[in-house]
């Protein structure tokens, strides 16, 4: 399976569609009666003044989510190949993203984090261009806008604003204008939201939007035991990837090294921002799929023992399907 996607063959798109279906077959067989879909935060509910939470049937919800994942996989694959992050063109990023996006049952349906992955991929297109750009003030303004829009859809996305400044530190010499203009981009969106609040006589409640930022980081989270079992192959592959990256780190171009550093920070920020949710949802970690996809693809592209990496991926693939049918 891995060897098939190591090559950049357009026919792999067909295999991707097949794998996407197979990774969702367990949910299709045991589809629930209702599946809720919330794509804006409560404070932005004024922007969508209709009831939409159950607008789609569970099966249609699943199909639409699968279609979005497929598009995101191809976009991410195109981005990675365009910037030559892996050293040669391949379809492994698309394969890894489709696999990771089917890892847990909450990943399989429409959700705010799934929509935000479009914004995160869009951010990556712009962030990777900071390295060689001469005047990037318009780019940083756009990035601030994207984070603000993402915050309306899913509030923990607000922490992706830190990624803009981290990228400026990694890719650019210090220029205070570039840092400040990213704030202006973010403020622009919330200025118009404040106007809407004012027109609806709700302006005193506007400051409550950022109250979750003061929440204490939780001491523990409750996750089903089978989810921990699914994380075992994920953690093993990540550890192997970091070892492989360490071996080849100084052999890579400076831009590639800096890009992987940025992706690592994105992974940390998306993983740790879950606590801003009023209710813990496993679907939050779908945001982590974007940076982890690149790490997984890097490992499977440069792994040398075919029997080992094929079995490792097969273990991840089969366990994902197995736990869809067996929910403990």
C-alpha cells in the first residue's frame, strides 16, 4: 500500500477515494439517528440566524464530510509537493491525511474543526511563502483575517494567531510592521462583528467572547480506552518520524528545516488548544491531522524496511476500521 503511494501517479486518486470509503464503512453500517453539525461559535450565531444543526441526514452528513476530507487531502498533497517538503513528488501526504481523518468516529462527520482545516491549509500556503517574500505585510494581514474567521467558526482556532508570529520569527528578520499588521487583520473581522452586536443592542456582551481564554488548563481529560489503543500506532509512527528527521535534518535545505520547525509548533498549538471548548470534543484533534500528515508522509517516504512500514500502516488502517465496528 505504502509503495503504491510513494510514486506520484494520478491514478492514485482513485485508490484514495476507495480508501476514504473503506475507512468510513463502519460508521455507515451503524449510522446514528441524528448527527449534530455546528459550524459557528455561539457568539457568532447572529451571523447565521437559522436553525441548521440537524439540516443534514446522518448519511448525507457523512458523505459531505468525506468529500471535504478528500478535497483537503488533495490540497495538502499539492501544497507539500509544490514546496518540495519531502524531496520528491508523492501521494503519501494525501494518503496519510485520509487515514488520520478517519482515525476516530467523531472525525467522520461534519464539524467546525473539519471546516477549519481548509483555513489551516490556506494559512500554510501563505506561511510557506513568507521565507522568500520581499514585502509580506499584505500576507500577514491576510493571515490575521483567516485566523479571525476561523475563530468565528471554532474558537480554539484563535491560538493559530501565535503561528503567524512564530513563522515571522523563523522565516523573517524582525520587522515590527509585519507583526502589527497581522493584529490589524484579526481586529478587522471582529470590528464588523462588534458592529453587528451594536445593531442588535448586544454590545455589552461583546467582551465575553474572550472569557474562555482565562480558563484553567484541565488536569485530565476523559477518553475511551479504545481511543488510547488507536493512538499507539500513531505515537510509534511519530517517534520514528522524529528520529528520521533528526538523521536528515542538517542534510536538508534551510527553508525545509525551518518549515518542519513551524509544522511542529502548529502541531503543539492545535493539540493544546482543546481546553477552550466548553465541552471536550474529540473532533478538536482533527486540526492536528494537517501537521501530523507531513510528519507521517516524511517517515513512510524515507523508511527503508518495507515489511516493517507496510505492517505498521496496515496495523493503523485495520485498527481504525475495527474500532468503528466495536465501540467499547
